[in-house]
């Protein structure tokens, strides 16, 4: 008997890890609708399905409005690229990422000769 987590042929539908991205506000103020929309456009360009939540994190003891983005995917390369794009778009040094078991900071990389983005971040071990 198939479960609700399987398709008609008995294949699992929920075999993708769930990643949570934490994007802190670049100015410590609540995200403006236009800022939130810019983030959503970047996410949608790579992932058609995801969840967003408004949250409040704390960085160095201070509250920080945070956009929380949850994405179920096996495509870790695209996830890494998205983190880099969000870093650049919001002038962040890093984006927090959790895969449900481990929290990581995905650091923004730059080339020495310019501010061009280097897309060589990997998540996981």
C-alpha cells in the first residue's frame, strides 16, 4: 500500500533535503516591500517552489529583521549560487543556511582584482 508520500508507482515524493536560508536586513530595519520582492525574484529565478517567513534574528546581541526562505531541493549548486546572489544584492557578507541538522554561514566570495562574485561555494561535507 502506498503512503501519501509516494506517487502512483510507489516512488517517494519527499526525498529532497529542506534548506532554510536566513537573510538579515541590510539596514537593521524591517524589509521594505520592494526589498522583499527583490529577494523573491532571485529565489524564483532558481526555484519555483519555496516558503518565506518574516522573522527576527539576533546578530551580535542586537535584533535583526530576517527573511527566512525554505527550499526543498537536491540542487546544492543552485542553492549556493542563490546565496551568493543574495549576498551581492543585499550587500551581505554571508547568508545563514541550515539543512535541518547543521547551521552554516555561506560566505560571500570576491575576486582579488574586482568585486566580481566568485561562485565556488559548496554546502555540506
